[in-house]
């Protein structure tokens, strides 16, 4: 990884923007809100830029943070109480009203309607609800409406949560089959080293999302107002890249930032390119929208077959079952060394699978039945960053 040259980003942007008809724009908490609450002037400025993009023929889906930060200033409590999930849920419930009202007023000034779309991880983990959300978002875009997507924090608990809106933005980009994911934060982009520790660290202009040196540069940092740092933005870029979608990370506090991003002649932020094998839509859903409900410990032969892709899992390859998963649930596939190498949907629940596994070792007639069909197995080498989400 290097800082890149001016020509690098210009050339890639020109190629990408020629076909970028639909984009997801994620706006971070530190862009929209501060310790005193919602920054309404910033909402108005970004709404104006998005409206201009829509008027030029692009379809834009907004993934917005800021509800918790906007509501926090209206609630009593400090210190430990603010770290409790129920306090954050209450803050989100209060702040979401003001956040959407601010968006509605800001877009109305440009004769644009907005729609609120609240999601939890459970919504996208259920295939039918996933497709319903996809159809709704596409209908809104076709009607010229700007969808404002946020996590439904008032009902989401840890096992239902996306973790941060960076993750949600990547899943939304795949959901609507976007051509570009834009992540607006309060930093200029990805640097070769942490700029807080090294102010002279150069900005990376172009890199591959799967580049391991990019992951090392991102580090574990988190922001003060939001829940995601640069590491979560890179994880989101990797998830988007698995669907063939590039990501551009830029400073959302800058005036005209979106105009610069969609100007092929302007250099701004960090462009993370998607390359390698693009996952089919359903396999991307399995890899990133689902949370594993258990583990299958497999032998070396099963690992070799699944890791190459295109092979199904037979009971003879199963050496252990962990978790209380049911039929159709997502599980992690672990090799003899205990490392995850794939994820897939199972044809048996955990109890039944244990019986099949034992029966197979005793020469049961069921030894040729499929534990997981090849079309529902995603090798990790095709979906880097599974552990990030």
C-alpha cells in the first residue's frame, strides 16, 4: 500500500463514475452531531448536495447515523448510565424524530421527498424480509424519493444489532446493488499511519480493499460520538468489495465533499477498490447478513473440498457440532486447526446432525445425504473479512 498518485485516483474515479448510477452515502455521527446535538446546518448542506446528485440522474440511498447523539442532549443521565443499552435506545427514540424532521425540511427546500427505513440485523438475516426491504428501497428510488436508512436502535439488542452503521451501509449497498459506497466521516480518509500519532502520515488515495497493509493502517480506533472507527470503515469496504462495490471514504465536514467525490477530475479521500471474485447476491447475504448460530468442526478432506468452492458437505466430513442451530441456519465451518474457512446454511438442525454424524460413522444409509449444499456454502477466501462483521 502507498499514498498513491493524483493520476491513480483520477483514472479509477473516471472509470467508476461513468457507470455509477446508484450510490449509498453513509453519514457518520461526528459529521451530523456534536456534544450540543444535531448540526442542522450540516444536514442542510449535505441534503443540498444529495439533491443535486439526484437531479443529475443518480439514485442515492442515505445511511444516517446521529439519532443517539441527537437525542442524548435531551435526556438526563451521564457517565455509566449513558453506556447502558436501554439508555442508548431511549436516546435513539428521542433523537430519531428530530433527525428525520431535519432531513425532511432540508430536502423539501429542494423539492425532494424522503422516506425513513429502520432496520435491524434480524430484518436482513431473514431472506423474505431481506427481499422485502430490497423491493421497498428500489420502489422508493424509482419514485425519486431519497431513502434515509438507520438501524432500529430502539429495538435492536446486541444479537440483533449491526454493530455500527458502517456495517449497515455495506449491507445496504449490496441490498440495492449500488455502484459505489461513500462513507463520510470527520477524517480525510485512510492514512498510512494513525494521523493522531503521526500528523505527517500521508493520505492513501487509492488501495485495494483486501490489501492487508490497509487493515494494519486502519487500526482499532473508534470515534468519540459514533460507534465505528477507521477499522469498521475498512471492514465495511471489504464487505462491499465482496459484492463488487468500491468504497470512497472522505471528510463529510468539508463543504462540497459529495460534489468532489462525484467529480472525476477531483481528488478526494481514499478510494478502496473491489477486485477478485465477486460473490453472487445470495452468497453475499449468507456471508455478511447472517450471524452464525453454531459451528461445524470438519476433517481435512471436507475442508479441502469446501475451500475450493463448488462442493457440498457430506456427514462423513463432520467431526463435531457446536451450538443449538436449526434447519436452514448459518454455521461456521472450522478446519482441523480450529480456524474458520467457510460459512454455510445447513440442511439439518444440530440435534439431527449429531445423529446423522454418529450414524455415518456406524455405516448408516444416510451417509450420502448433504449437510450443506454447495450453493449455500461460502469459502472464506471468497469473502475476506467475515470475522469483522
